[in-house]
C-alpha cells in the first residue's frame, strides 16, 4: 500500500531503471492486469475507474470501513460476468491490525488488549494512544464480516494483508496518513502475524488468492510460512482427512533480497507470485537490484501492478512497469503483457 496520493510523484531516488525503447501499442491495454491498487481511496475521482484503459484491476480493501467502497467500485466496473474489469479484495492491512482481535484476545477489555499488542519507548505517548483509540472489533465481528464479503463476492480475493515492522500509528489513532507525523507507537509483530494467519486460513478454506504487504519483515513472514509449509509434508498430509487448498499468494511490490524469492517459491502448500510497481519498486529500490529481482522471478509467477491510491496515473504506471520488465527480461512488451495476463488469471482464479 502506497502512502502517497500523488500519482505523478514518480521521482526515482536510486537512479531510473532502464526501460525498453519499444513503443507501447495501445491495443494491449485491454490485456494489462494491475495486480494491486487502491483507486477507490480517491473519492473525487471514482468515476474515472471504469474508464481506465488498463483491462483488469485488483482493488485492495484494507479495513472494514473501506470494504463498501471496494464493493461499489467492483459492481460499477464489471458490466457482465464474463467481463471482470475489477476484482475486489477484502482484508485487514497490518497498518490497521490493531483495530481487530484474535479469538483469544476477544475477552479482554480494550485497554488491556491495546496494552498487550502496542509497543513504544515513550510510555506517555503509548498511554495517550491507548486512551484515544476506539474500541477494537472482536474476532467474531470482523471475521464474520470478512467471510460474508468473500461469500457475497465469489470472485473476491483476500487483501491487502501482511506484516510491517516499520509502520507506526498516527496521533490519536487517525487512519488518514497524509500530512501527519507518525508516533513511535507500533503494533507487535506477533499480533500482526496472528491477524495475517487468520486471514490466510480463510483464504485457503475458500480457495481465494491473497495479496501480501511485507515491509522490513521478510524474515518474520518466511519463518511463519515455513512453519505452515512443514505441515504439507507427505507424512503430515496422510494424517489429514481433507487435503487443504494450495494458497495462492502474491508478494506485492516486493523489495526484499533476490535470494529470498527462491526460498518463498519453494514453500510447500503455497503458490507464490511476485509483483512489482513503479510507485514502490522503481522509486525506492536501487535500479540494479530491481532488475535482479525481476530476473529472479520465474516467468510463470511474475505480476505487475500500480499500487496507486487514485485512478489518476494507473495507465501510465502500468505502461512504465511493463517497459521496465521488458528491458530487464529481454522480452517484447507484448510478451510481458501476455505472460503477466496469464499469471494474473491463475492468481485470481479468473
């Protein structure tokens, strides 16, 4: 999830990645698939979403109060069952995981719950935050809401979810990032992983893909998934009456080490996809590393995205990341579009 609403803000801090000199054929737009975006955040520009040239967009919900907007946009974009321009996604983002409880936590009072999951070196700041936060949602409430959304939208994915060790809460528990300086208060990685795991289990049960945000937490995420993967050994599976669905998972705007990609791909019980964007990767990842990351991902697991929270600029960013991938892989633009289109359809079960 990109914190900036300025779609034109594509300055490159580490040098611009090289793009192919081939021109983008406008006829390819209808096959372009944006695997991760938040255009519904820009309430003034909602009418532009169905008009995007990009053929398919995967719209991420990040907390319960934006799921209605995701549903509405999806309904307006999808003119028929065979024309799925927009795939809706519903989930609890790690930035907002402190608003929801696990089953074990649901019996706690709000103050005790927040004291248990929030951390800060500034005790006064932590106390002020706890007193300002609204009452959290119990497991039964938010989990049933998420399940119902997924049942109501059989094509929907679970997302955006994940872990973020860099995220800090905003003053007063605010949810609007722009123009506010974060506090030192953080949600524990243990709670983030617990909420992430609950959503993974639901996605696996309903056979839905899941879009994952991971910042400064690749090690925590891999260790957690590895512990689950170990249950998919032949010996363990023999003990189960029903073999669990393989969980299709996209690591969006991935910026970890190239070697880690291979480790994720080897996990049993998971079908891992890796996606790249201009908004995050081309802006924050050194150009040489980005090229190496793109080349490391197997061609049948590669996805592209905009990660913008406005429809303004999505088409341009999708063309740009397509050109970056084409140059990195030595492919034509059409090859990139065709390959990522096929991969996206497998990921979303289109």
